[in-house]
């Protein structure tokens, strides 16, 4: 019963003012925070852009409890599917970009990390993202696929928190997104086969019939060459098929 | 009246959404039991540290005439007003492996605090200490030094006076202070996750477990939240508002 009430309230709120004609609210995975600050959104929309960055699962949970947004970008399919199942997202998801992992070491590489097998070393302080978040589930997939048994000392709630701890030297090494390693200027160790494991970022409008301005903005995010260039420079890969999942 | 609603509504929300039928099953899952064990170890150890460190500190503030007393008190109260994540960040910069003091701890003793249960205890102690110290200090100020002076006149040394006169007088306040410190240590999140990280069975306390569960298994998060809420309520009822009415 209460679920119905909350859902109704959310629908009323969303239907009422998802985009009042002044602002577009964008919720995006935390790994995209640098990219969006670089995109000169003023050039693509005369609306005011409000952004919220957090782990994809946090964003989905917030939307599920009635938070307002116009566009959602998640770092993997699971999170987007959950948002759709919750009824928070009504638009059709489209592939936005891809991201792969990098084995990042603390400045100066004090742990002398040379390969992925070092992740099994109990003498090193190692970090991963929590398996519940996209970065963490990809890391588990990758380590299993590459045959390494990792025993992390911490499972951070989002990839940026992990990148910060590596950058501070509190963690000897960890698996973060290639984009975050680049953003923080972290030293990375080449691991053959690691970039076979990829997370597909999905983007969708919250409403199935969004205001024209929101659709225009979404279109720009997907097709504008300047925005695509910013993504590529940051280390994101092109979306695979571009089809909905 | 409005304040009561503001305070009571979230609690009512929790109780109303709770998964009553699967409560026991959720609260006895491996992840939750691990978190309970870690929480107990961390909160009880932190409370013990608060007693050991806080009693002398409270005595200094409540009895001794310190130069710069206001500054000392401000420093003691700081963790109370500092946002927990800021506290955790500060701890990281001071006691982390590359921290101000932490780097020496690591170099000389091979002692690292981040990502260990000990680190979680340090974070919890840091935020809980002011609660203990203020409660005890306030009691010391209330029960002036008269009895202690009488004891001194009768020939008792300072240590004997402390144990046999001061402590029994303020015992209720010490008890209340410990209860508050324990509740605060149990509920700590921001400082713990920033300084000690999060790993099941080692540093993932109940609040951290709740945060993780909220995103993937909301029902379990609700169950744990209710558990923590009940514990907090029990502590408050046991104190029966005594410390509030000082």
C-alpha cells in the first residue's frame, strides 16, 4: 500500500515538474563527474543544468524513493534495469559509452605492483569497489576471468572513493576505472586482457515523453562531436551498438 | 508539536516499511551477523578508550584551573560538531600511512591504522569522546570540590581522593557518559568509512552494512535500521532523560 502511495507521489511530482521549463536535472554515475564539468552545456541547451553524481546504485535507490531527475546515466545494465523495474525510469535506455578497468598503484608504487597477480598478495593493502556497485562487479568479473583471487582490504562504496585512497597512498593498489585512473593521474600497471572486461554506460530519460528541451539535450549528449571528443579524451570508449537493452 | 512530528516521522516511516515477516531471517544472515560482531567489538572498545582517556580529561576541565581552558574545551568538543566525513578525512591525514604521525607509526612500528578494526575503533573513539567528557565534566562542576577538600583536610592523598570520593560521587554521570559514548560509537558511519574503509568481518559496522544494503537489498537495510533504532531507544530509556535534565 505504502509503495503505491510513494509511487503515486513520485509520479505526481515527476509529471508535475520533472523539467520545469528552467532546469534539467541530470543524475549520472560518479565516474562521469569530470566529463560533465568539461562539457559546456550552455552551448547545447538554454536550460539550466543541475547535476547529481553518485554511485549508480545510490542514484537508482534515490530515484526509487522519489528523487526528481530528467535524465539518468548508469555505469552498467544492472543498475538501469533496476531503475526500470522500480518504475523510476520510463524512457528507453540507450548505450552512452563504455569504460574498462585499470590496475592503479599508489604514487611511487610502494607496493611494487607489476601485474594482476599482485592483487592476491596478502602483504599489500588492496582496494576494490564494493561488489554491489558497477565498478566492483566488473572488477570481480575481471579477476575471475583472469584467474586471480583477490583479497581486498577495503571495498569502497564508489569508484572515486577508491581512487582517492590510492592517490593518497593509503592503498597500495586497486582496480578503478581507466577514466578515474587518468583523471587522478594514477600510475597504472598494464594488464593484458583487462580491457576485455567492459561496463556499458546507459542513458535514459526518466519520463517516457520528456519535454523537448530534455530530448534535445539527450540527443546532444549522444551525437554531438565535441561532447564525444571530451568523453574519448577522458578515456571512455564508444558505445557498442547504440541499441537499447 | 511540529518538532515532534519532524522527529517522529522518520521513525514512524521506518516502522511502517519494515519487513516484519522476514525480520529474523534478515537479521541472522552472514553479512549482518558479521556486521553485528564488528560493531560490538568497535563500539565497546571505543567506549573503554573513552573512559580511559576521557576521565582524566574531564577532571582537568572540571577541577583543575587550566590556562587556555576554553581552547582545550573547544578542541574536545570539535568532533561533536565536525561532519563525520571531515573527521574521517582529518584522521586519514593525521594517522594514515602517509599521514603526519601515521607515517612514523608505519616506519618505526609497522603499525597501520586504516583498513583495520583498530582504525575503526580510533574513528569511533574520536567522535564519541566529547560525549563522555562533557557529561562527566558537567557533573564535576555540579558537585563542587567540597567533599574532596574535606577528604584532603582529613589527610587523603590526591589519588585516594579521586578514587574514593570523586568517582563515587559522579558515578551516575560516568554511567550516562559511557552509555552516550557507546551509542555514538555504534552509530558512527562517515569517519569509519573514510578512515577505516569497509570490509565485511573487519571494518564493516552495522551502519556501513545498512548503507550498502540500502542500494541492493532495501528490506535488509530496513531491518538493520530498526535494530539500531531499537538499541538507541533502549539507551535513551535507560538514561531516563537524566543527563538531559542536568
